[in-house]
């Protein structure tokens, strides 16, 4: 749109191209004539033919006022679509068009050259083609749980489930912040090591994935979308923090955690420590990685959750999540006397119990 503009990093732009699943905030400069202005949204890739339209009204403008719009700003040719879908260098499409992945922070940062701790989080979509008697015990329990997880038992044929390090997330039976004693130690796993409940379950594992980080430290998280099991990007949302996006890259071929470590050791990863944008929602590209930095000054349990951006083929399961505990348990706030408590709201005989 030519009449309405948004400011990012003190750059005046008229069109923003965000990646799938992301959100962004902008400052609208209401400096045009009073009227009704069109706000147009057009999809990319499989959604190229989808359009949404909203209106921005100045005071004293009415719903039936003439709509002010430009007619050709969003008419991308094939090359423009390819640039936008790649997510970078959108200024090549039109003047004052920008990809959100190319945005810089308006305020200079003072990030340290080295983080206090670097944590790698590799994930992929894994295929489960069949389930056999060997996956149950003598009582026909599916790996300790009384029933198959619903998203496994209701599907026919092979299914694909996104997992972090080959493990699926299992929620605690009670609020873990106020009732940590209700979560059994044997059900907890790290991002690298399976829980005791999953010790003998080589094919499928559900556990409470818990990442423990110290307080008041600079933590670097490297999310790695390995890409062996599909071609989808994933959108992660972090509760409790905004993180600086210091690096992001994608490749033509699938990759592993060791590949990223090797690239880093050989100086092939450039980190923007000067003016990285801060977000709480991040897109990890297909066959790629994103590097995040944040300072752990907000103690407690915080959820990381992800969803695939794939439309087809479909993925099943509850999506990828993991819990991050900032600080030691003794550092967390005391639970007030008579604070309400609760247990699992699912009966032990329900099929969805897992």
C-alpha cells in the first residue's frame, strides 16, 4: 500500500513479507488525509491465490467511505514470488518492500561474543509405519501406557510425527510450578537422554522433556531442522522471554547436529551481535537452523512449542514442545499457603491418557 506505511528499524516501508507462522508489530504513521484505507494480505506458495482484506479508518471516516488503495502493489510476477518465498532480499521486488527476516533492531545490542552456554535442539519428522506385539508388554500395554496415544491408534498406515531427538513431549500430570512433587522423576527426560520409562522403548518414546538452564546467564539455543523426514519449516513460540535472533540459514540437503557444530568450529556461521531483532516466535527453515540468545532473568518453567508449516503431507501428534526451567527448584517462588491444587483431569481408563 502506498498511503499507509510501517516503520521497522526507522525504515519506511509499505509492504512486509513475514515467514510462515511468524507475527510482527509495527508503528502505523497516520499522516495521510482522513479516509478509509485498504490493508491487503496475500498468501505465498500453496496459498498464492488466497487474499484477505481489512480496512483502517481515520476518525470521522465512515464504513461506506471511498476505499483508498493502489491496485498493483501486490501483483507479483513469478520471480517476485520466488524472492518473497525465499524470505530474503525482498527489496528486489519493489521499493520499500522488506522481508521480516532481513529486519534489524533499531537499538544497538551489547551481546557478548560467547554465550555462557550453548544448547543444540535437533528435531525432525519421524515416520512410524507399523506397530507390533513387540511394542507391548504381556498385558498388552503399549510401552507402559495402557493404550496407544490416540494420534497413533486412530491412523491407518504410516504416519509422520515431529519429534525432538526422537522423543515426543508428555505433559506433567499437575502444574509443575506449584506441584512439582506430582511429576515422577522416571517420566522426565532431557533433550538428549530418554526417561527411565522409555529406557526399553526403542521405537517410540513419550516423556516430559525438560531443559534446565542456570539463572542470570546468557544462553544460546540452536534449533536445528534436520529435514530428513520432510520439507517443512517449523514455527517455535517461546513463553516468558524474547530472544535475539543472531543467525539463521537453510541448505539444499538434510543436516545433523554434528554438521552445525562443524560449520561453527570452521567459522562458517556468522552471528549478528550488533543489531539482531528480538522475538518470541521464530521460524526454523527446512533443512536449516536458527540461533537464539537470551538472558535468563525470568525464573520459572517456560514452554517452548512448535507447529509445522506443512499443508501436505500431514503430520500427526501433539506437536513438538519442551519445558525450560530457569534456575534451581529452590530458587523458584514459594507456593502460597492454601494455593489451589489439582490433579490430572483425565481418568486412568480413558484412551487419551498418556
